[in-house]
């Protein structure tokens, strides 16, 4: 019997992938595939809940898949696919909408934040985002879902919906557990170490994108904000230096303690230069593979197609159970 856990994770192509995504999510996704049955999605359907330029979405969907492969996600070990290629996501989401209370969805802080930020486009899809996310996870009977803190409330709702459905009918869905980034590697914006580095930050000069070229990366690190004093140590009163040490540690494979020792007595300028070099060295082979894949999209399209077929097979098993339980007549 297969004892592996099923892990589901999705990244939405609303902005280009950046170093925080790599350190906080992608790096871990590669490790998880060694001991679990992993299902990884480019969540394009979630992207259109906010304003989204079609050609950017199209380009990023390919970019994300190419980067998935380039960082080491392996289509022979994990299922890699594009969400809109598996229509069961939308189909299950509709059913789950009918098992989610309006009041529950209205309490979601991400909906409140996003609608406050963009009052011109408070669309129903944005409101129903958490039920689509619940469908993504529940379709595959995922045991574990690696998520950032920002998705904790949505995962709680997915669990509530799963339990409600299971109690009302009979056990149908696995109730998923969140996996939180335990080593706490949260990467901050290089120009503002008090705020998280994000794909859509206004302060793009403080965000290192995975596809930035060497000069751009080095320039961003040279301009990184540091702190008072001259010591290179990870400490609460040194958010800029601590952030750079975390980045160096993950990218070079050394612990933060080892990094502190290595940089003892170094100037801030040479420290920042070396952190930049460690990032360039780690990203260079990833970018090389990315360039090959993006130059000839047929490999990517094959991976997308085969991934969608595997995902669809699993998704159908859950969806047909759900349809039967709610009373839909199966087509003969
Ligand atoms: P987002 O790009 O905000 O949709 O995030 C996608 C995934 O990347 C989530 O699992 C986040 O926790 C992770 N992530 C994004 N930015 C960072 C960051 N600055 N530090 C650590 N993890 C991050």
C-alpha cells in the first residue's frame, strides 16, 4: 500500500516569481517531492480575480512551468499542471459554493484587504476565491498543504467545508493539514526590511526576481538597506542584515551561524557583494535551464498536457463521488 502523503501546492501567476517565493515555497516543494505524492499547480484561474493583462498571464504561465522544472520539480515524481487545464476545479468549486455560507466567505480577511485596495473591481470571483482554493485541495484528497500565514484562514475554511460535507453525506474528502514554513525563512524587501518581499511590491528595486540578470541582481544587493553599527549578525534590531544573512544562508547552503562567522570583520559593502554573488551562483543554472525550455515551448506543453491528464484522472474520482452524493444523475 502506498504510505506516501499527498501534498498540494499552487502558485498564482499574478507577478513574476521572486526570491521570497523560492526561499519560502519553491525550495521546499523540491524537497517535499522526495517523500510525498506532490501535486503542483500554476493557479491561473485564481489570477483573474484581480485585474490581469492576458498576455502577461499567458507569458507567466509558461514562465512558472519552466521555472518549476528548472528548480528541480520532476514531472516523473510530481504532477505539474495548469489549473485551467483541469475543469474539475471549477466544477467542484461550484458545488462547494453551495456548501459555504455567505457569512463565512465574507469574514475572509484577504477578501476584505483586496476589496479595500481595489474598490473598482470587487468581483464575485474574488469573493469565491477561498471556495476555488478549497476545491483545488479537496479534489486531490490532499493530506498536506504547504502555505504561508496569509493562506491560513482559507485553509481553515477548506477544512470546515470538507468536514461539513463529510458529516452531511459520508466521508468524501480528506481534511487537509497546513504545513507552515517552520524554519521561518521570510524574506523581506531589500529596500524596506520591515515589509515582505512580494511579486507585486511597489518597490520593485527591492525585489529580486528569479529571472533578473546578474547585473540587476548585484545592483539590487549593493543598494540593499543595512542597519546601524558594523556587526554582521542576525538580531531583531538588525532587520536588514538579518534578512541578508537568511538569503545568504539558504542560497549558499550554510547555516546562519556559519555565515555570521564567515562575515566576521567584513564591511557591509563586501558582505552585500558576497550575498549577491551567492544568489547569482544559485540562480545561474536555474536560469540556463529556464532559457532552454522557454525557447522551445513544446517540452513545456507536453509536461502541462501529461500533468493535466494525471490530475484530471484523480480529480474525476473525487468529483464523480461528490456529484453522486449531492444527487446529480450521472450521464449514461
Ligand atoms: P505569493 O507570491 O504571495 O502568492 O506567495 C506564494 C508562496 O510564496 C507562499 O507560500 C508564500 O509564503 C511564499 N512567499 C512569497 N513571498 C515570500 C517571502 N518574501 N518570504 C517567504 N516566503 C514567501
